[in-house]
C-alpha cells in the first residue's frame, strides 16, 4: 500500500462505523458508544487514534442554549484529507478535488469526444498533478482518486468493460493507468452508483435508507441504496433499470432483451420525430401555452417510467426515487405524473404514505467521481 497511514486509519469496520457517525453530526463519546453498541473503552481507543491521525477534532458546546454544562463533541476535520474526483462521460470529463465534507475545491472540464482514451487519461493525470501542486496537497493527506464512468465497470479491478457508444474505452484499465501516472491509489465505480452514493452522503437522500436513483439522458441507468448501503448484487454490477423490460414482445435492445425501458425512455428515443432537439428545449416549450406536444412527450415518458418504477418499488420496497440526468431539467410535470401513477399502482398502498419521486438537487460532477474513494473511508 502506498499510503500506510491512511490505510491503517481506515483499517477496521468499527473505525468506519464511528467515522461515519461523526461525519453526519458532531457527537459525544457516550453517544457513540450507545449508537454503535461498542464498549466505552473501545470507542475511546478508536477516537484517540482518529484524533492522533488528525481526522477528527474535539469541539466544546454548551447544553441548553448556553445555560447548561459544557459538552465535548467530536467532529470531522474539514481539511484532514482530500479526494480527487474524475467523472468520465462520453463527451467530456470533470477532474478536481473535494474535502471530507464534499466541498469542491477545484474543478476542470476536459474534452473527451474525438480523442483517444490514452490521450484523455494522460491529460486527466496531468490535471491531477497540477492541481495537487497548486493547492499544496501532500500525498499523506490525499486518500486517492475516485473515478465514475459509464457502466458496466469491473469496480474491483478498476476496468471499464463495454459501455455502449464508448468503444474507444472498452476494457480499459483506467484505475491502474491513472495510478501509474499519478502515484495515487484509485477506485472506480459505475456513474449511477456514484450518483446514488452522492445523494446518500450529501444530497436529497441523507436521511433515506432505501431508495433508487434513476439517471435519464442518452441512456437510462440506476443505482440502489438498501439499508443505507450501496446494493451491488452477486457480481458487483448493481442494478440496471434501463434494461428491465416494460414490454415482453417489444423491440430488441442492444443488450439482447426485448422491450427494455431504455429503448423507449432514452431522451433521443423520446424526442425522435419531434421538433425538440434536447430535453432542455422541451422543458422551456412546456412553459408556453401552446406546447401540447411537449406535454404529450412528458406523459409518454411518465407512462414508460412508471411501468418500471412500480416494479422497482414492489421489488425493493423503496422509500423514495430520485431522478437525475438531463431529464431532471424539467422535473415537475413529470414527477407529478409519476407520483400519481405510482401511488395508484404499487401493491403496498396501505402502509405507504407516499413514494415521492423527486429531482436531484446535489450534482457536483467532481464529487460524484470522488465518491468511490470517499465511500471506502466510511463503509466496508
Ligand atoms: Zn436492454
């Protein structure tokens, strides 16, 4: 391991458990023992190590609005560690760095389309090394480089497998390439899994334990969090709602299945033979009185999507669904229709108050990239 200090600090599950609680709110040692079921002695030992490593700090507060006795709480140090984030997309990628609270300290956008993958990887590495120098970041304070990319990916080996419309990058060991060029450790995650983690840590799902994030743009992807943890399934692929069928004898999809949601719902399919060039065009047209055609497309999108989402809710017993991607630029008529339909069609109507479908409010592409590494600091 290149960074023994970081690795040893994150060594055990108990440390991660405690760090994850401290990350969410300043908390006392007694509360940590209660919430983790660890002994006071174990908590004290772990806290002492975290204080020594400079990861947490003790802060004093007064109870009862300043009238009570003094309490010592533990909080995460903002600038204790940093994580580089690389968010690879088909047309461009973002490269930058965040702190432990997810604040973006730096972000640069690089062109991807029309260039070789090797060329882009080299530029990403150069950008990381330049940023590191500009911000005076020591290796000891850098946890690594988190990478998010279109799936499918082999997250264990750091390899992009065969994402559609991205042939130049197929079977590319992006993790080891970037590691060799920068000397930093890397961790790769499918983009929609990283987005789901970002919502869980910093976004609309901080207090939600079971949800699905659905990303709709040129494709349709998903990431699922179950009981506060990323759901990866047996082979690490996680969920692919875009390739669940909403019509058993529908058109053949490139994946080999018939009637996949993605073949109907990807934005280019929704806008085919219409006057709209992008979802943004449609979103603005919808504000005009005559935009009946825009309304009809939104209705169609809601029908396709609700067919899949009702199944997802029935399968996973979800609390919330978060929409992201280009389609989130026109969320409200779509989410209203989805909420109506889901409420009418899910099986478990009696105990469910609501399964709100909401639009994402927390996209920061560099942070999305960094989640693959940041997540490892707080969870096994
Ligand atoms: Zn498919």
